[in-house]
């Protein structure tokens, strides 16, 4: 697998509490936008990221962002 699967053409906007999260980079997770281990044998690995304080985020689901795990609007060009 050389390109990630486009899980959706819009970001998921959600409130995250402080903690450690793992963003799905392969697009195959059934728990988008978070990793569920579906990347096994794909060559992709999840992206670990930290949230220091509760905040609203827009997480990329098209997997084309240049600011992973956050949406940068790349889905508008698909």
C-alpha cells in the first residue's frame, strides 16, 4: 500500500480532552480518525499526538493534510 485510503472528504470536528491520541494515517481504521490497528502490513503507522488542554479540533479524514493530524483543507482539492 503506497497511498492512504481516503476515509472521508471532510474532517471530523470534535472536542478532545487532555491526553495521548493515535491518528490513523492509513485510512483503513473503522474508528476514524483514530487508529484501530488496521494499518498492520500496510507500511503505515499511526501518528501519536498530545492534547495538553481540552479543545475543539478538526482532524483530517482525507489523509492528504500537510499538518497531520489536523485538517489543512486538502480535502477541498480532491
